[in-house]
C-alpha cells in the first residue's frame, strides 16, 4: 500500500506506521538502484548547467504529496543527472565508500537524531564516540599517546577540512599564548606541493598570512614525498628572519599521486623547532588496518594530530573523519565555549571526566556519527575490512602491471596503495586529455587527472564498495580501445 497525500491539519511527522512504510519504500528504491547502478553512465557527460531547474516547479508544493511521486521524480529527474559514486566503474578522485552496514548505521544516526554536543545532551552517544575512536586508533596501529586510553583522544569530524581548521587553530593559540596575539603575522605553515589545498585554505581561515604559507617542492627523486632536509632549510631561513615556524603537514597518500611523506623524519624536524605536526592520512590511513601498510605511519608518535576518513575507503557512508590529538587540552583551549545554557548541570566530576565534544570542533551542533562507524566495525570486523582493502590493492597491482606491459603507456609513479597514475608516452598532453575525455564520455568509467612535472597524468583509484577485479579489467579494455582511436587520429595529423 502506497503513502497518501498528507493532510496539513493532521500531520504527524513521526507516526510510527508512516515512518515504517516510507522507510521501507526508500530502502526498496535504493536496493533497486544498487542492483542497476552499473547500467547508468558513470558520469552524465551531456548535461548542461540549469537542467534540473527547468524540470522542477518554481515554488515548493502547497500540499504534501505521496512518497511514490517523490521517488518517481528522483528516478526520472535526479538519477540521470548524478555522477554515480557507487558505480563499480567509478575510479575518479578517491572512493567515497558506502555499505549496507554504513547505511544501517546512518539510519540509526538520523533516526535517533540526537545532538551530542554535550555529554549531558546524550551521554551514551558521547561515550560511544570515545570508544570508537580508540578502537579505530588501535586497528590502525596508532601510538597510545593519541588515544583516550593513553592520555590523548579523538573526535569524529565531518571532513579533513574541519580537522585541519581545528588543528591549525589549536596550534595557533598554543603559540600565541606564549608570544602574544600580535605575533600572528609571524606564524608560518609548511607543506609540500603535493599537500591537499585544504591546508592553504585552512591557514587563511585561521589568519595566517598567505605569504607565510611555505609550499616546498617535491620531485621524482623523493617519490614526491616531502624532503625533511628541505623543510629544515626553510624553517631555519624563516627563524633567522624573525618568523615563527608553527605547523607542518605530513601526508600519507597524497591526492594527486598517492605519495607518502617521511613522517618520522618530519616529526623530528617539527620537534626540534616546536612545530605542530599533523599527519593527513585521509585516504591511505584506511590501509593501515592491514599490518603490511602500517610502516607508512612510522613516526606517528611524534605527531600532535592524525586524521583519516573512514568515508573514503573504510565502508562508512559519508560523512566521517577521525581526528586524534596527543594533547586534547590544546584543542579544547582553542575551541571551547562555556555559556550558562550549555553547562552540564547535575553531573558529577569524576574519572574519567565527561567529554563535551562541542569543544573539539568548529560547530556547536553535531551528528551521532559514532553509531555509524560502530555498526561498520561490528558488522565487518577487522578481518572483513582488511579483505576489503586488499581486494582493491590486488586489483590496482594488476592494473599497474597491465599498463607497464603496454609500450604505448607509462606508469608515472610507482603505486603504493590502490591509486595508479599513468599516461600515454611519447605524445603531448592534449592527446592524454583527449584519451581521458573519451573514456569519461563513454559513460563506461570515470577517472580524473593530475599534473606533475608539467605532465598530464590520468588517475585510476580503485576503492568502490562494488568494484571487483572484472571492473578494473573492463576499464583497461576501455582505455586500450580509446587509446587506439585517439592515437590513430594523432598520427594522421
């Protein structure tokens, strides 16, 4: 039986029977979508901006409509205009994982709809978060000093961007408490030319002058990792000029190439010059659930903070970013607020102290993300998550070997995780751009690009929850066929 139009005079937004019926309809709709997702073009290539506005009414409806009509409009008007991130042939950017367990956890999160900004506002939600971030830290082999059980602690943010702003703010205030607020114009942030652009954005947000953001070049010789020696030289120049080295970012799995910075060496530089060291493992941090990848995080005990995104490659639906800090008081001193209406009246002081997560983030309100990640960990277990990661790494290894065996192509940088960067050799960038466009316009796969050392590079990132070896093999067949076409045109000119 379908849902009925809603009577404005008797609306009951959380009627249990209506809730169950509507939820069942949405689950059936999504199950059908996932069964057929590989039949959609991965990216709708022929759409123009403004298409949807032409299809939808100018104003919202005056009266409520049956859910069946809403879902039919989604099927007819929305789905054709989406890029299908859960398609098994989606290889662009980095993966944005979804799973049945992640969806179940998200349903619990939004269904319970609590707001655990204070311990008192939802004690079990706040406490579950402390448990889950410690579970995650132990799964990834993080040092105990970053866990609640070892004197540090963690929080679930919405994205790495939020984590970056929070840690930059903590680093800034920790230093200005010593030097005075007028010293903000002397603070300097260090990163590589492979570091995600969100760090430059975050530095601007917290008041670091753009001229004080040091972008240190990398090269093939260092595997495009950030050389500790170059950082040391830059820091010494700035210190000699009267500037104050503040914050250093080390990345494990850069966005463009999947490069890895030497965490331990950079940590030693940061310690020597009293800088805050942040380790950004947004994508590749998930791989550390497998012991064979934990070496990339060697030196994390020297970090002030570490972040990774379970919503990328850890089967946890968006959004979910783990941020661990070695000294929580640095974070809460910078971000805490204590108005009378937000005090935990009636709670007793004890050990352990109640965690008010409003003081660990930018916003006041927050989602119950912990239950989602908890369900994923409970449903799949460490063994299942390791198998998930290794399946994709195996497929990426196969793809890398296939590219290397074709003399028309070259692998631009050695693969470390599940990202392969490649290009047609002996032709100009325009031909590689044409190849990427041809692949994406086919609708049979979607990939993105990067530019390194002046070369246009195609990226294939394996990591979708539905992606199997056959999909990677099909993508290689597609690339070979499109390469035949574009090279034939190129050599005929």
